[in-house]
């Protein structure tokens, strides 16, 4: 074989050393372990194996890109959810009833109606004019005005404002009824108080508070109507409302005034508290009621 053919044979058919060098290059380039690359004489097989390893390397890069893509999608989705929650809170802000300025409105209402005559029509016209430009009924301001009138003991104005508010279909609460019954009591309007009480009893039978029962019994007690006290207590007992100490004393006094001593004794035995607080040596001491009565 001449020199030219020998040179071409060496370039066309690489030897063992060239194959080893190619394997080392592949291992350095793609991060493969050289021990896992089988050195074979067939250059085509080496090319195929190198192609497979390159594909696996590209596939690994694709998996990492997929993971980063899924993470970015999760972050974007979380951001959308947070924005939706934030928007929901902002959406409900307008539904909250704001009481800002209600104190000044209540003060203006008290000032307006205090200068008016005691005619119902004049007061109602002023109240309608006061609410003419309101988008919603100023319930908080009216409630504050009622408390202000109550503290000033302007009972006629309390009755007029409360009736006007109830006529508008607003403020039908136990607090409003209690204030109106108190105003009827002080102003001596027993008939109107009784009409209101009958309406409350038929409309809010299962939701009448102990305070409202006590208010009505107190009203009848102030006007010496013992039979009405017993009627209210009968409704109270039927609904399972236990009377407080003041109501117990008034009902017991009503039984005594009607000459029903046996019922009075049974009533006190059932509802009177077994303990009583007295002041002894500057301290508040709880003692048995029966022991105290025996000592007296």
C-alpha cells in the first residue's frame, strides 16, 4: 500500500485512539459519564449513541422549561384570585351604611322641631321637609334625635317623631317601642299605650323582650291598674319569659291589691329570688331572704 492510500485509510477509518478522544469530547460536552459510553469500532453506532444522548439532553431542558412554565402559570393564577378577592371587598364597600354626619343631622332635627308649635301637622311637615333630599331614610339620625329628646324629657316630641317614623315603615324595633311606651306613660296616654301594646303582642308574639314586658307592667302600675298587670304577667308566663325583681314586686303587689293572697304566696315562692343583698359594716353581703324575714 502506497503512502497516499495509507493516509486516506487513516482518515476514513479512525482508530481506537480517535474513538476514545471522541468519547471524551462527548462526555465533556454533554456531561455524560465516560464509563457508560461503550467504545466500539463502528463509527455509525457511535454517531447514533451521540444523537440519542443529545436528544435526552434536549428533553431534560424541555422538562425544566415545562416546570418553569407551570410555575409561572400558577403564580399568574394566584395573582388573578387575589385581584378577584380584592375587587370583591371593594364592591361591598358601597353597601355599608355610613353613619358619618348622623349626629349633626340629629342635632338639626331636634333644633327644627323644638321651635315648632305642638300641632301634629306642623311637626310632620317639618319632618317630611327634613328628609326630602335624602336618598335613604336617615334611620340612625332619627334614632339619635329620639335619644336626645328623651334625655331632654320632651315627651310630646318623642311621641310625634316616633309615630312619624313608624308611619314611614321605619324603625319598628323593640327599642323604639320601649321609648314610645315610656313617653305614653309619662304623658298619661294609657289608651294609646294599650293599643300599641296589643299591636306588639299580636305582631311580635315570640320576640317580645323581658324589658318590654316590664315596661308595660310598670305603666299599669303607675296608673294603679292591677287587673291589667295580671293580664300582662299571664302573657309573660305563657311565653316563658321570667320576670325581673322589679316586675316580681309589682305583680305581687297587684295580687295583694286584688285580695288574692294565696296566688301572691305561690307567685313569690316560684319567682322571688332566694337571696338578697344587704349592706353590713360597709360591705355588700348576700343573705338568705327567708333568714332575713325571720330576723325581722
